């Protein structure tokens, strides 16, 4: 994310102007923009040309700058686009004041976001979004016979960039003769997806993972095909290509890939790996000392009030609520845990680890000391009180 201007401080009104430069920046923008905010951006409007007569002239698309009061936010993860709908706040000759309009936020298109009050979480997200080191650290090809998924794992989200499916003939019987040809065609499509989507100047490593030996065969094909096509980026970064075991070729198996020692050591400083390890630590604590691991707003809040929270695990999904008071409660919980000397880790809902944490209400905690009495209590698992 490129920051063009910033007039925002915690607890005050203000605005920021920035340009999303890649897919991950769109996820940051989606988490920053909420109902009630003002957003200014360039848009296009179809207007009728004045023909000088009574009949309507031909229409044309003109470029105008609008500011809307946001009422709806829609994020298209696949198309990498955010659609904002709301009432126009700046009257001009083409759009009346108060008229509804839809703004589309896209990559390489600047926008300005105004809020009545900025909180610490939003300001921290802006800092992370504009950190040049925060980018797609890991590329992963999850592959088995006839199915491959190419994912890019960045600091804040995991994007599925390609899905390749091919009907494979059986290895035995009359169709066996076409098996090798079909497999080569399938491998070539996966190779083309890697060429199209993997930026070797940014990616720390490419992991080929999956069950069985298909991954090994594809790695051999990948290296040979790069030489055959003289694809220099892959030839020069051959050492970045690693193999890993996974139970399937589906996206959820990424958690197995990032938990493996060989891969984690290569990308140990990335946010996604840290989140995966921390969530596994929580599961381990639940299994071996359950009185020091709690999840759900009721139990976590009670543990916090007793000064017991050592590490708070919370997903950014909880901050995308339209209830301002509820968001403020979650933000206050994060700040209070940090002020008490604890660690608060905000998980991305676009990472596999964040999806798993969301299944546990999106809120969990590892405690400094056990609270067996709290473990036996039934508390509200809905919202923070």
C-alpha cells in the first residue's frame, strides 16, 4: 500500500489517502472502510450528450470525483475489487447531492478515507499495509493427480490465484496409454500458472505439497520445463523450490505445510507462520493444561479481568462489525491486554489459521496461570459485555 497523505490520530477525526498496489492491499482497505465512513475516489458516470434538440443524444462515460457516505461494503476476493454504496456528499452537475452512487476501489486507483474517530487498530493496520516488507512471502502449489491449487500467502491474507483441474485416465486398462500424455498436459498448465502468478523477486520460497508422489513428479517436471523454455526467473531461484507433505491438494492443507519444520524455518519471520504456530500452541495448551486455555468472549473477558491473559488470539473478522460499541470493546480488550504486559495477536480471517480461530468464536487466550474454577463456569459465548 502506498500512503499519499495522512491526517489521522487516535481518538480524533481525520483522513488518509492511499493507493492499493497489490491484492493484499485490497484486504487491508476492506478492513479499514466501514459503514458511516466517507470515501472519496475517482469514478465514472454515464451521461447523455446534449444533442441540441428534443431527442436524447448519445451517452458517454465521464470521469468525476465523488465523496460518498458509506452504507454498504462488498469485497470481491477473486476479482480484487471493493464496491462501496452510499449517498453522494459532494454535489456536481452529474450527480445530485444525496443521490446514491457506487464507488469501486481497485488496485492502482487512489482513494481518501475519512473517519469521525480513528482507533489504534486502524492506525496499526495502516502501518502494516504500508510496510514494504509485508508482501506475499510464500507461494504454495497443493497438488495431486488432476487437481492443483496455487496460493500466495502474504502477511495478512492467503489468496488462491489459480485452480487447475483435469480428468485423468486410469493407469490401467485401455485408457492407460493416454495417462502419461494427460499428466504432462496437466503439469504444463500448473507450470504456466506459476509463471503467471509467482513474483520471484518477492517470494521467499515455492512449496510443492500434496499426498503421494505427484508432488515429486511435478518438481522434476518444473525444473526440466524451466530449462526447456529457458525461463530464467525459475532457473535462478531453483533453490527456493521445496517439497512438503500434505494430506490433500485443497487450501485447508496449507496449515500442514506451514507447520512443517522445513518450511517454517524458511519463512519463520512471516506473520502467517507465526499465527499458525501460536494457534497450535493454544491447541496444545487445551490438550495438556485446559485450565490455561480458554475461548469465547465470556471466558476470555473473565480471565482478562483476573489479569490472567498472557496471549490474546483474536481475528480481524470481529472488528468488521457495524456495531461501533462492540468494536470499541474488542479494541479496548486488545489495548488493555497489551498494557498489562500481555501479547495480543490479530489473526487474518484470510489465512487458514484465522479461519480455524473463527470456528472458536474468533477469540481465545493462553493464560499466565491456570483458572480451574473458571473452566467449570458456563458463560455467555456471544459478545463482550
